[in-house]
C-alpha cells in the first residue's frame, strides 16, 4: 500500500498534484546530496578567504557563456540576484583585488567585469578542489538525480551517506 500526501484543499475539491512518500523521499535525497556538495563548496570558498557568493561571482564572470558579456546586469541575472545586491558584491570583490571593472571597447557606455590575476589564482585553486570533490561525491549526486527522474531504473541498493552508513 502506498502512502499518499495530499496537499491541503477544500473538502469537495480534488487535487491532481498528489505526491507519494517514495517521490518525496527521492526528492529529499537529491536535495540532500546537492546541499552537501554546496556546503563543502562554501567551506572551501571561506578557507580561500572568499564569501560563497564572491566565489560564485568569480565563476560566473569567468564562465559566462559565449556571446554573453560579463556585465553587472548579466551577472545578476545568472546569479539570481538583484542588481543593487550584485553591485555591492562586485564592489567588495574589487576591494579585495579579485575583480575589476573595465570599459567595453565596442560600447563605451557599458562596463565589463574581469577577474584579476589574483582572482584567477584563487578561482583555479577552488576549481581544482571542486573537481576532486565531484569525483568523490558526484556519483551519489547523479544517482540521486536519476532516481528522481527515473525512479524504477535504480534499484541497485541503498543510497549511502558517507560517514553515516546506509539508509
């Protein structure tokens, strides 16, 4: 028998959005794996002397997709931040010597963001750390995501939590 969680609703109305417990467990496991990776990432950024958002911004500026300029507006959009919050973040990062503003040679009204040599050094170190971490925790993260997307495809055994045994 499957236990079903039904969202709160009026007594006469039926909801089409019912989630069973197994679906909720798969989603919770995926969120846990993702949050665990992000937590490790945040700690690594802090050890490198950055706030987590500063590290994300440096990644964003260096890793902008082809054809998208690293302007404050584009960085704000890609980081899901308000424009004024992004300006404050940029200013703090510039003060640390990790980022700089420079004029766009094609449009003198536009300012572009560039990572400094020191910022690139820190970013490269953190990227190396993250690649090693993903080699370790990535398979569990991928397994959890696949389990959410294709719940019956992964019946190979329990999900393991490093350091805490099986679930």
